[in-house]
């Protein structure tokens, strides 16, 4: 037991926790996988605030939720240690560094994107982002497609969004229902019970000690607490939207953005790549806030900054508001668009955690939720594949023509409009990422540099 005591970390006070969460916030590059790995190294291995089993337990719950799982995992662990205050600090510090960088880069983008070498740099970034999305299709597919019915869901989801432009939320709902039905049929033939959690006699983490000391009472489910949390956080989420509508009306750009990104926050299962297809479909083709190439540029900027990749929504909000016709200066419009988008994107994340975390054990043991998640994850593969094709056509070809086929129309590339420089940069990015497994940031920088050199000297 003495050996365990030596490994046991002391309980962090508020200042110590703030420093750790700030460190995680400014180092959280590399997408969800890299961010989760960073938190595991710091929180589990170095600080020993919690053990691997509880860390994965929390991660599994966050994977069930819409929104960025890494940011929600940070919020959950912060809440576990220091209740609501700790969850707010952890979640906000995971977002704020990247949000500040994205705002600065958005301003630079609108101010200097018409300069030739800056335009060349973004061409290289777009080529790299295309390969990053292709790599995401491969990784998600390997993890998600484990049976014939999952493959069928993925194919059906791809066809639904590619051929028929069915909105992402409907695809997710149908996939979840189908997953539940198939899961129910499978469970009828098996009666496996969830395994009991093995309790380790050695108390080696802060959370273990808090649990033994009875300091985790806030993790116990309570109906009255749930009603209070739901009422407060839902009001905080929706009140600014109501005020915008009251002050400016339903046609105002900020009201449109608040409604659209609120809807997006509820259906972002599968991470940013999955929801980008729906966002591109709406923000580009319906609202005309930005162009397909600008959407790619925004994703490239989000890839190079700390924080969740879903911060790309902030770029979309900035550009859409910046170009709107209103009395304020464009930069102030862009700032307000950024703030509105950030609020409605991330306020729901805190609601999901603070409301649902006390029920984590019950949710994790629910086989129907697990079955629904498997269906949703399979649908995400098809949706991200559509995103890769959509990006690929806009990156590699300068012109897309509308082609009618049967009772629907498709936008297909004109072969004569192929951009050989962009194609070459995409091949370079493919070699760096898929062959040499070079990190995303290094690949983005390398492709941007190669594009600048090619543009400057040829």
C-alpha cells in the first residue's frame, strides 16, 4: 500500500487545475485523436488525476454526444474534479486559445487573401486538407465498418447525400433508428450482460481518493438537479438567439447564423468532418455566406490551430457576417458573427455534459444507445466520403457542370478544367500523409511552401 501512496497525486486546487487546462488548451493540436492522446498523457500518466478505465469510461460517454468529443471530455473531467466551476474552466480553456487564433486568421484572410503568394499558400493548404479528409475516411471506415449492415448504412448514407442532397440530420436520425432495430434483433439472440467493473484495491489516483472520501456526491443522478441544469443552460443557450430576433428580426444575418449553427450543434455526431458536408451544403449553396474554396481555406486554418476542429464554424460565421450589408464596419460584423457562432456551437456542449454526466453509468450500460451509435458511426463514413469527393472536385477542377441524370441533377467536373498544380500538390500531400504518416500541420506547411515556390518561380 505504501507503493500506491507514493504514486498518488495530491488533489489539485483551482489554480493548479487552471494551469493544467490552459496548457492543454494551447497544445491541443492534431484533431480529436491528438487532443485525446494529449489529455491521456497529462491527466492519466503525469498528473494521475484519474485512471485509464475512468478516462475511457468518460470518453465513451462523450462519443455518444453531438459536438467535439475532446472538448466535452475535458469538460467532463473538470466537472468530475471541481464540479460545475471545474467543468466550465476546462471546457472554456479548451476552446478560447484556438478561437482567438481563428479570429485573427479570419481577419488576415479577408485582408490579404487577394495577394498572389497568399493565394498560392491557400492552394497548397486546400490540397493538404483534401488528403486529410481522405485519411479520415480511411480511419473512420476501418473502425466503424465491422459488419455487412454497417457497410450498407455507409453506402446508403453516401448515396443519400451525394445523389439526393438529403440533409445530414435526417441521415443521422435514420441511421440511428436502423442501428437500434438491428441491435434489438441481434440482442434477441444473445443474453450477454455487461461486465462488472473491477475494483482495484490500490488507490492510485486523485479521483479514487475523492470517491473513497465521499467527495463525488455531485456525480449522483438527481431529477431536481437535472431539471435545474436543463432550465438554466437551455436558457443561456437560447436567450441570445431570442434577443437577436427581438432586436434585428428573423432576416438578420446573426439570427440566421444562430439558428443554423444551433441546429448544427445538435447533429454533429461523428466529429467536424462528418458535419462539414452538411455545413458546406447549407452555408455555401443555400445561404451563400462563402464559396466552396473558402470553405476549404477555413478548414485549413482550423487544422493549423489548437482546439477542436469544429472551430471552422467560427470562420464561416466571420466570413458570412463580414460580407453582410449592415451599419457596422465589416470587421465588427465579422467579430459579432464569430461570437454568435461560438456561443451557439459550444453552449450545447456544456448542457450535454452537465445534464448527462451523472447518468453516465446508466447510459453506458444501455445496449440500445450503443446500437444507435454504431449505426450513426457507419453513416458518418458515407457522409465523410461525400465530403472528400466534394472537396476533391472543387480543389482539382476549376469548373463544375450540372449534369441531369434520371430525375435528379449532379455537379460533375469538366475534365478540361483540371488544375495540374493543385493535382500535383494533392499527390504530394497524399505521399506525406498516407505514405510517410507526416503530421497534419507539417503537411499543411509543406504543401503551402511548395505552392508558393511553384507560383513564384514558374
